[in-house]
């Protein structure tokens, strides 16, 4: 079967897209965690 090469390239493209999405999600989650940390510090200060 000679069609495996195309599939490999398709998979690579999908993987790269997923990696880009994951980086965006990680940045977003990091921001939320920082906000929660700040809120926790503020509440422990009161």
C-alpha cells in the first residue's frame, strides 16, 4: 500500500494543530490558576 505516506503527513498536521491548541489552553489555565492563587492570598489576608 502506497497511501501510508499521505496519512503520516495528515497525522503530523493534526498533531501540530493540537499542540498549538494545547499551548493556548495551558496559557489560559495558567492565568486562571494565578487568579485563584491571588484570590486565595487576599482571602487568607483578611
